[in-house]
């Protein structure tokens, strides 16, 4: 039985799925918790409700992937 632990509180379902895909490329299985809550709250941002979970044994490797994911997001942010 897996011991799932939270890795990331996503800002959107899209962010959660992007990270889940990156984790899968690294061979790390992930689950998204709360992805259907966005429809329940409508236009309000569901920040903190959508979480990406990983197995506790995969957490160290998942943290490395998360660090790269966040660095890429910060580098891509531009204001015009």
C-alpha cells in the first residue's frame, strides 16, 4: 500500500497536470487531489485545494523535479 504525501499545492488544474506529466517522465507516479473542485467554485481561484501527491518513497526525487518545474515557471513569467 502506498503512503501518498502532498508535494505541491497547485494554482490550477493545468499546473497540477503539467507537474504530474513531468513526474511521470521521471518515473514517479503521482495523483491529483481536488482537481474537480475548480468547477464547484466557478471563477474563484481554487488555490490550495488542488494538490499533487506522490508516494513517500519517491518524495526526494519528486522534490528535484518540483524545483525544476518551479524554476521554469519563474523564468517564463514576463510582464509586458
